[in-house]
C-alpha cells in the first residue's frame, strides 16, 4: 500500500521494530527533494546525524555534499537517506535483522520519491537494496538495473575519507551517474538549457 509522506515520517518517528531506537537522540528519516530523479542511500546515522536528525551532516556528509556539487547538483536537488533511521551504537554496521526491520520505511520512501537513479553508498546499502554478496571494491561502478530503476554501487564517503586514493574511482562512478541521468532526460541542468527559448 502506498503511504503518504506524512504517514511515512510518522511511521519512522513511532517505529519500535528493533532495539536501535533505545539509544538514540533523534530519528534520521532523510531529506531532500521528494520528487528527485536521483536518490542517495547510505548505511545509517552517525553521531552528528543523531544529534541533528538529518542524514549525512557530519564529515562524511560534508564530503557527500562536495561529491554532489562535483556532479553539478545541490543537496536540495536530490533525496538523501539511509538504510536504517536510528544510529547504531558506536556506529557499528547495522545487523541484518535491524536492516530488515527498517526496510519498509526505505521501501515507502523509494515508492514516493520514485527516483530513476539510485547511488548506493557502500556495501551495506548495496546488500540491503540489491542483495547478494557484495564486495564494494569489485562491484562498484557496475550498473544494476531493476524494473527500469538504475542502481550504482560506489564507495561510502567515509571510506573515501579513510583512503583518498579511492576518490578517483568514486568520481568515475558519479560521472557515470550524470551520464545516465542525461540519457534518461532527468539531469536538471540539461533540462534548463533545453527549455530555454531560442536566442537566450
Ligand atoms: N554515514 C551514513 O551512512 N549515513 C549518514 O547519514 C552519515 C554517515
């Protein structure tokens, strides 16, 4: 059943379906353009996100902002969220049962945003969304198409902070995302140029 945004956000706020909510300050549903053609999915909130109730606002988030800017976009033109909406203790990887418990929220967000292209940030997001055994160094940069939706696995920005040598590959993945958006006619900058009356 298709929920409204209000219902989805309320469902996240009231959710007690796993034990993660026991140790948090704020739920972190995600934010951005709810009609975006491009969605970013990370793993789960860290300390900064937990304090603010917003996804990707810490150091990794600042790098994500720069990655989005390098694609010629702004954060407000995309939708950004995580697999789990509550911060796992000590920022550990969410357990399979925690991800499973949280999936209905992500599914509802996906149905409402209806993005054509999704960037999966790191192995956890890949495992949760496309499944199977993911090795991010092996599987990044390769499109996965499901029912007309395009998924691009790439490195999590936190991995890029730990190992800046990975940035070159991440950059090429994001360039492929821009190309795909252009191909699908959903790259905003191109839309503006194309819609400009002749002579302007
Ligand atoms: N790492 C994530 O996966 N998500 C955030 O929101 C912040 C850091």
